[in-house]
C-alpha cells in the first residue's frame, strides 16, 4: 500500500491507496479528469477527501463533486476553480484512505488487500506471495513473487483464482500451464 509523501507525518497509521492518475483538466470550471487504475470509478467517486502526490507536491482536497465520464472520473475539488489550477495537477497520483472506500461484495477485493497474501496451489503447495497488481485489457494480473525469487503474473479470473480469502491472507490458485 502506498504512503503519500509527507501525509504519513500528519496522519500516522492511516493507509492510503493509489487509485488513479490525473490525465487532464475537464472544462473551464477546474474539474480534473482522473484515470482510475481499476477501470471502475464508482467506489472512488464516493469518497469525500482525496490526496494528490506529484514530483514536488503533496496536497489534500475536499471533494465537492464527482461524476463519471467515459472511462474516467471527473472531480470538482474545494480550492480548484479554474482551468490553470486544474492543469497544475496533471500527472499527479490520486490517493484515498483505504477506510473511506465502500465495502465490496464477497467475491471482490481491492488490489491493496491482496498484497502480502500467500498464493498456494489447490494441493496446498506454496507458490509465492502477492507483491503487486497490474491492470490488463481483458483482465487484471496478480504479480506473484515465487518461492524461487522469480516473478510471475497470475490472471485475475475465476479459472485461475479458485479461492481468495483476504482475512486469512490466502489465495488458492490453479495457474495456467507453464506458469
């Protein structure tokens, strides 16, 4: 889970989740367009506070309004009311507090929650540990550091992920042949 530079000093112990990146301004009122990493903006648009981190800045904003447009989320933020102010955030990473996100249905999980989970085969053999996630065009990928130290990508599809038990920190997988 990402820590926002500087924020951990003001908000110790809170966990932040990077959920997207600012791709540009939208309109003249200062709205910003954010590409959400998961491709689904619905949960992120429910939060009331967001943090941005760029090369030389870190800042918290209150969300005044949020809506979806195409595959992106559009945010109107307190203190950003003009095009040039919105342009200053282009390229920034968008973070939210993990606890501010809504609960998911039982068969879904947030990427950050899978990090650190052990991955085992259906027979119980330890395959490795989840160290990241990568978005994909057809489906997402779990990045698994294998017990031999190598890295492998496991498709996040039901055929390969047999059971995901986040509270137990365990993922039972049936990797594709040659994995």
